[in-house]
């Protein structure tokens, strides 16, 4: 998902998401203690184990690669890609999880702020914005494959990149019909392109086991209704974005056995809604979770604290509104998803 200008209006969701990322700021006063009890981002990143040790014996397949990307396009490679340039953060994470160091990444500073699931190696070429990369810098990195996130097979970014003769693997941004399967499918597609199918199978098993363990850990939690949200400040007003049915955050919570309390309208790709502070009242007694990464452009929590409606919500008044640990990317791959599971479990069982 592209890093978003959080002041962007909700209409035309697919276009909006091409511009942006998501996040709120530090935990509010009522939830500071609960937030402090959750693992820090660097501990969360350890959910998958020691990256260097994991990658020591990873095998790469050989021979030509012929695959179908997220939009039915045929991608042909003489051999598994080794010099990979990546223009979206989920896919950057995926490449690193597969033990491949990308030669170029879009918006490295943003990745390091928003995604702690996999550490970006030093010296990776930053090629500018994810929606508008610096093409000269991108091709100067001499990639043998460029991985992008797109929203349609005729997306302009695909044709623009293909014009230089380097193969382009287009992955699907999201699909609210089954966000977990889409996330895993993207990961496995990239694994096929870089010849790391066995590694992908190991990580998928790890994710599935992590999910099962998390579900068992929260089996006795009585309060099952929840809502996850982020937001932004626009003209002094707070806009909240609940992650509803079809969102990755929502579906991971429901896979743990919880019930997503947001029943309002959501988009067909990411399962995201939009409302104001008053519009969140219908979630009733639900526990509230929200993005804990500090957004340098938008003090959402500070503004929420000024609202009697917000502070009067049952979850806020009772200390059940919780910031996630910072650096958990809500649109990530398997390793981010494991961080999400850990955060839900740690908060619900603390």
C-alpha cells in the first residue's frame, strides 16, 4: 500500500491509496501504561527469529522462471531474479523475508519508520517516492526485476517501467474478499520470481502456526468485540479510518476469534472505512486498537484527547483503547502479520 498523505479525502479509495500510508502518534494518557507493557518494535520484529541465522542456508532454485503475476501478465526470466528493485513496502518486506537484499527501494526513510518487520540493509539505493520513483536512479541500480504494486493490469506504472526493457512483476495491492490469502499469495509470487519457494513454504507454515498459537492464547478473553483504526487531522478536524470487514488488520483479529465491531461502509480493496469521532460511537463497548507509529505530520491522539465524545467512549474511559507498538505495518507481509498477532495477543492478555 502506498504511503498516504493523511489529509487526502476518502473518496475514490483506490486512487487515495496510491498516494499514501497510514498512522497515528503516540499512545494517549489513558493507554500509556498498557502500551508500555506491549513489546517494543524491535522485539516484535523478532517474531520470526534471527534473520541472519534463518538466511544462512536458504536455497535458490535454478533455471528459467515463467510465472503469472497478480494481473494475469506473463513474466519470463532467464533465471531467478537476483538484483531486485522494489517500489512498495509490503514487497520490500517480502523480499527481505525471502533472504534477498534489494538493490533499490522506494522511500527508504518511510519504510524504516513504518515497517519494522524486516530490517533494511545499509546501502540500499533509495529511488524516491513509491508512486513516482526516480527512474534514472532506479535503472542505475541495474535491476534484473522490478516489483511494483498496482491496481489494474493497465496501470500506468507498469507500462512506464516496462518501457526500459527490465521485467516488471506487478503484485495486487489488496483484495478485501480474502486479505490474508492475498497477502500470502503476493509473498509466494515474489518467492517464485526469486527462486525461494522452499523458503516461502517455511515462512507460511511459521505464520499459520503463529496464528494458531495466538488464537489459543486469547481463547479465554471475554471481551471479543474490537475495532482497529488509524486517522489523520485535516483542518483541525480528526478523520478516523476503521479497518472493517476485508481489511488485513480486521481479518487477523477475527482469525484470533474476535469480532470486528465496525459494520460501516468499507472499500472493496482494503476493507477500510472513514468516519469522524462521532461516527465511531456505534462500535459501543468494543475494545479499540490503533496505530502506534508516530506520524510526524499528524497528531491524531492529541486531537482525540480534546474530544469529550472520544474520552467518553467505553473503551477509552475504561482503559481499553490501546496503541499498537510502533513500526507495525498494517499492510505488510507474513512477518508484519505475525507482529500484528503478537500485538493483539500481548494487549488482550496483559
